[in-house]
C-alpha cells in the first residue's frame, strides 16, 4: 500500500522552494543560540477558534492554524510555495483493529507539507485551499516516515531522503487543560523548563530555521516561535509572529461572521467532485 504513496512524496522534489530570509546569513544555527517569542489569543478568541470557527467550512484546528502560517510566511518570504514539516501525534490508525489506548510514550509522525498560497485569496478561499491540500495527503502523512526509515528498497529510501528539507517545523500539541482536568494525579509544573532544544548537544546544528509549537492552556491558545539569535533578530521573529496572529484573527472573524456552512470536495471523498462542481451543485440546491 505504501508503494502507491511514493509518487506523492517525490512530487515535492519538482518544486523550487525559496529559502527563508535571515538577518545574519553567516550565523551558526546551533542549539545554544535558541531563543523564543511567544504570542497568544485571548480566552474569548480561543473559544471562538475551538468552538465556532470549525462550523463555517467543516475544518479542524490545524487547518486554521496552518492557513495563517502559510499566509504569514508567504508574505514574509515572497514565495507562493511554503514548505513545512508537520508533526503529528503518531498514533494514526495504520491497521484496522489496532488498539493504542494503553500505549505510553512520545510518539511522533513527522512529514513535509507544501502549501501553495495565492496572495489574492480572501480568508475563506485560503482556508478551503489549505484544508484540501491537507486532506489530499495520503494516510495523514504517516507513510512518509515508513518509506523513509523502514522501506527495504534502497532507491525508495534514497529518493525520500533526498527531498527538500523544510525550514519550518509546526506542532500543535492540543488542549492541555483537558488533559489535566481528567486526572488528579498531575498538574503543570510552575517552574520554567529551562532552555528549549530539540537536538542533543548545544553545539549541534538545529534541523530547522523556525519551530512553531502551539497549545491551549489556561483557556488560551499560545504559540512559541523558537529561532536562533545567530540567524534572526528578535524583532524580525516578533514581527512574523504578530503577522501570523493578525492572519489568525482575520480567519476567526471571517468564519464567525458566516451564517451558512460551506462544504469542500474532501467532505465527499467518494463523489469525485472539485470545488467548482461542488459550488454549482450547492447553487442548484439553494435555488430549489
């Protein structure tokens, strides 16, 4: 089954991706240089994002968060193609009947996603575009890691490893207050965790230029933008993070202002519809 996915992932090699702008081109992107910019929504904005926004286009929270990311990075880099490594929880239903309810540990699926961003799209069109790009991905991306690390055919593994390396990693961790509310055994530690590093040694090269980590805690969406001070000034990353929040708030306002729900082709996977055919069908139904 994975053999049919190879063409999908190798298609990334056909695109030309622009490098992200940096303030210090000669800087060393090592673990000791990590700094963080944090931005957040208000409690009311977070409630709307979680409860009201999905109703407009039948979206999930990642669709909205990644639309704002694609728009913000595209405007910053000047490129209509944005390449992101998307990290998932790694507990996908790969095989029928597998029970993962008693698994313990940090599982991860990590895979590249290309977002084709059109600058003149309004909020709704951009959100639908990103939603469809994510839904077209086979097996929610988990097949990428299987092909890269477990495939025994050398030419397949080499082709996958030779794909462009995404400069950005994104991971939405979920709603943490639900986790802690469900058990009396654990509470978040009030102490700061110290320096954040995804690589083992402080001198080791970081795999990404930017790492964006999001979570909902204390009823607010918080996003941490991890960067290297050897590559970027703090003002640069802060401006990008604020642009992201502006885009995200625009999406929230747009979705909450809609009275009617709008579908996209991925809502009807067996119907073989594109967005244009679906729009015509919806218009006919409304006319009746």
